[in-house]
């Protein structure tokens, strides 16, 4: 890692072993970084331990970015990059910044001229298109469906129009 970068680190989807889906390069990046912006600290720590069982979790700094985060605090999360430190962004599942609060920190990093590096890994969106049998040449993503069943039905009816 030469220049400070913001690494977008995909995580596991469900209960899959890390060896099956996370490239060695990603595991090495996770092991080398000291600063992370995460959606949930607890699940990020679990993922990191799967990537590198010997990682010293207590020596790392975590900034939590989720729906409860004050928007004014987000820019400050990138402070380690000012000092030349690379950082990682970890979501709850799949790829950060796709229908995810990580998009906000990526936009700020780009505005500030920081290098943003998306890493290869599982993406629920692309996996759904791949498994659908539909032609993936042209599709639109309207966000994930709501968890609440009545809201989900309403959203599906709206999308069918």
C-alpha cells in the first residue's frame, strides 16, 4: 500500500467460509489496515478474525457508520487518511456502498481527492442477476425490498407498474 487509499472490502453473504469467497489479496489488506469505517463493529470484528485469526483487534480503530450516525461526523472519519493512513470500509453483507451508508464516505473521499479502491468479492445484487435467468444486459436496481411484508408487497406492486 503506497499511497493512502480507502479500500471497499466485500464481506461474506450468509454462513459461507471465507476461503470460498474472499481472495487472498483482500485478506492481506484487512490484515495490514489499522483504521476501519464499519456498519457494525461487532460483525466487522468477526469477519476480520475469519480473514486473519491472528489479527490484533484491540489495536485497530473503528468508526461506526450506519443509519444512526450523525451526518456531520462522517467527514471526520477520514482523518487518518490526512496523515497518510489507508482505511477500510466494511458493510454488513456483500459490497460496501451499494444501497449502503458507505456510499456517503466514498463520495466524501472522492471530493477530497483520496484514492478509492473497490476490492473483488461477493455482491448480492450481481449474484441475484446472475441466478435470475434474466438477460443482465440491462437492468435497474431500485434498492433492496423492505423487510416488513406489507411494505414489501406495496413496493413490488409499485415496481410492477
